[in-house]
């Protein structure tokens, strides 16, 4: 497992485990990312209490989009020194999955999040977290230029 980012001496990092997903739309080779204002990130987030990675992933996607997901496959795992916005400095362990949207279950809880369908290559440098940019670059190199094949 690769470690992303640099630890700053004297900074106290909070450990955080998280699950994220690259949602594929094969017909036009786009992926879903979330936006909050001008910040872009993968759908997903922190693992709470005794949740498994998959349980957390499913909960987060429903909260952010209102949709369930299917065809869930593990893609990669990274650790990172990251700044978590309101959460402050984080020592993140993040597992990334590839999946597809399934059914609309409810209205999203997180009303400030919007889902965008984007070309992976177009957004690889726009994701907020360095570790998510690393994963998207890895995804592009494994799948081919803007491809979900």
C-alpha cells in the first residue's frame, strides 16, 4: 500500500478510515464525482463505528446521491497525510472501489453535494485530495485514456 503526501512535524493527525467509489457509466466512458462548491471529490467518506468498508460506502453514496450501488469491486487502497477541511489534519486509510449506480432509494441527505458525470482525464488534476488524484491517475492508466472498458 502506498503512502501519499508528506507528514508535517509537530502536527497532530487524526486517524480516519474511509471508503470511496469510482462510479462508471460505460455508455459514454464517464465517471461520477461529487462537487461541493468548487471542490471535487469521489463519492464516499469515513467509516463510522463498527461499519465495514462496504457498509460505509453504501451509506455514504445514499447520503450523497440517494442511489444504491451495484457491481462493487475493490480497486485500490492508499494511506495519506491529508488536510480534511473542517476535520483538520488526517492520517487517512482509504479503500477505493469501482461500481455502478443501481436504484434511487431516497432524496440525498447532503443537499450541498452535486454529482457530475465527467471525463476521468479532464478531472484528474481537479480533485481536492492528493490521494484521490493519485487513484484517478491509476484508474486512467489501468483503464486506458478516458475509458471504462
